[in-house]
């Protein structure tokens, strides 16, 4: 049995034994119920547990047999004992909390299919004198619909599962969007690099922003945050990295926004560089012809001119004509939503809104993303090099739909009434569901942290914060008690969250270490879309402040949804 020894004032030692907690009463009761009181759980018992308790409707007898085979020790025969069952529930590859990830044992789920997507760099585009260009994917009828890049959809071996309808117009999706994607740090003096672009693409970001300026000799193009002290990087290097990493994480379309500060001759040079760097990407020139109604293939890419509103924002929102995109700062969106909220929702049903951080966020901090989402804004642009709660919400939202970077908007944002009325997030609707969240226990900190990372003289004192965000009526915060001096805390506490618009709600879970003398230490976090939650007892892996998953730290939790299915 492991121990940790803490030296106090160099005078004496405090020794603490590390004792891992056993199964909580709910786990014991579930084991007893589905084994009918026996000491061993068979594959048939496990299948009934997965179907009835965990809601795994598509699980098969083959899957439950496989779980037993993969989880048992080599010299073990028969089914699970209580200890095996408990450890199975804590295994986050077998017992995932989100629908958008498929448990590694469920080999019979989600058949694979292939579709093709044309080369995103070989677009039929014009380089013009606009200050901002926006690249979108359109078919020959200019009805923008989603397609994949031609890799197999992923769903097996615990990998992400794309399960939203991916054939709707592009304006029907929230899109994982970066702001000033090339910056390594703050907005004023950090270096420009392709490294943050690569990291963003590896996380599934689907909109990359590049600011284009003439270099010092005025004969080539730099990517740099203009009129600041940031050090530039060449456009060519950025394009090479984009080409290499564009579809590593997601097979779905990559959008590049260009903030253009170039002369006409350099604009033409951008077109050549883009085509050259895209020339080795797969295209569909050898694909068979398709009819005009097909939603799974595209003939070309085109550009849409985009920019900031030049006049009255309401006039911009009501203007008819071609598909457009407007950019609004976070303050402009909030101000417009107070007076023209319905117009914003109507506009985003067919057109695009990009929201970007206010200019005073020199430290590359971020704003509350759910404000934009509740009004249908497709592109809520974030500084991905930062960290903090706002970025956790962004990362949590795009864990939805297999982490592909595209999240289908809920129907309520796309609907219109008989009198053209649309969804208004400021109106409090009746409670649709009640989300019950139970926090059983946590572990893994003793493996991922040193004995004194949290407290110099004793083991940590952990507690869990559980919050919901979404429309104003669905904002709520709860907190467990503090468990003192324990690397394996057990809380066994449950909280209720009545939700009026669960389709737009996120569940934020954060572990903190109680410190009576200074700010509480960070112990891990995750953010889960309520619409993606799997019910039952689930293993919930935690992430660090930048959004990277800890190797070992996780919570054992239970989720129940009282109300209609989402």
C-alpha cells in the first residue's frame, strides 16, 4: 500500500496512506440487481445492464462478450465480479459519457461509408480589393451543403462518431472558429507562427484566420497582426502547414478567412501560392458526373465577400439577396441582440455571422461563446492559444458530433412561426427536462501530479463545481462538499438542473483543491454538451486548463434525464 510523507517545518513528518475507494452503493446495487444477487455477472447480465441502465440501445450480445474478454485477467474464468464491474465502469474508453464517442467495445455500431470532397485550395475564386475575403463551399446551384473530405467516417475502437445530419446548408451549423490563428501569445508582441495553426487543426478547428500584409520589401506576403510588434511568418509556410494538417482531425471542410491588406499584384501572388500549395491534395476530377440535386459532391469552391456592417446593423440584417457574412465584435453582438435579437436569428438561418473578440483583449483572452450560439451565430471566433472558462465552453461544444468541428444547430434556431416569429433566448420557456447529475468519486491525481503539487504539508482537499450554461434561464451553479486530505475523494452527491433549452446547454465540471490562504488550486475540468450526454454511470475524463486531457484523472458520475428525449 503506497504512502506519501510530508515534511512539516523540517521538524517532523506526516505520513498518509493512499487508499483507493471501493464501489459506491449505486454501483453495488446495480451489480446485485442485474446478477440477481449472484457473485458473478455474465455476458447476458452485462448486456441487460448496458441496455436498461446505461441506455445503450444498439449494444449486442457480441459486444458484452467482448467486454468480458477484454476486461478479464488472463487466469480468470466466468463473468465479472463486483471489483471487475467497478473497474469496467471507470474505464473511459469502454464507458464514455458522450454519444459522439463510441465505446471501444461496440464493434457492431455505425457502419462506415465514404464520400468525396473537392480540393479546398483549388477554388474558382477571384482575388479582389476587399479588406476581407471568406472562403465557403458551394455546389453549382450555390446551395451550400456539408460534405466530407473523403476519409472514412470514424466510429470504431473508441474513436469519434459523426452522427449529425451532414447534408444541410452550411449556415445550419455552428463551426469551430479561430481568431488570429497564427499568434502564439498576446495580440501585441507575441510571435506569429504556423505552430498555433497546426495545434488548432489538430483540435478540430475548421476556420483558420490569416491576416495578410506586404513584407518589408513589398515583394511578398507576410502573415502578421498589422501595426503591432508581432513578428511575422511567411504566407507560404502557413499554407504548407494548413495543407499538411487540414484533415488530420476532421474530414469536413476547412474554411480560411483572409484579412487582406495587399496590393493587387500581391493579391494575385496569393492566388498562385494557394493553388500551388493545394495541388497535391486529392480532388474529384476523376469522379463520375452527378446530377444537380446531389448533396454529397461539389463542382467548385467560390468566395463570398464579407466584412463589418457599414451602416445601421438592422438594415444589414434585413438586407435580401445573395448569401452574405457579416462580422461583429462581441460588444456589437450583445448590443444588437438587445434590440434586434429576432432579426439576428432570422439572418443566421440563411446567412452567416462571425463574432470576434473585442480589440482590448490584448492578452488573447476570450468572451462568453454561448451568447453568439443562442442567436444562431455560426462562427464564434476564439483565441485558441489562450485558456480559461470561455475556451473550455468552446472546446466542450465541439466535442459534440465526434469532434469534427461542425455542430448542427438545434431545430428551434431554424424554425419560423406563421407570423415570421423566431426563437428568442431572452424569453423564459417552460422547463423541458431535468438533468440529474451525481458525482460519485474521482481518482488519478496521485498518478498525474506530485505529492506536493496541491499542498506542501498534506494530501489535497478536493471539491467539484458543477454548472450549466446556455440561455439565461438555464444558468446554474452547484458545488460538492470538500473532502479533506484524500487523493481518492468520494462525494456521492447529486444535483438537479431544470433546463428550458437543453439543446443549447453545456455542463461544466471543474475540480478545485480548497486552499484557505490563497486561490483554490485547479484540479481538472471538462465541459459536456447536454444534448450529447449518455445516461447512466459514466467515466468522465478531465482536462487541464489549456484543454489537454490528463492521462489518468477522471470522475465517476451518473447522468439521468427526466423528460422527452433530446
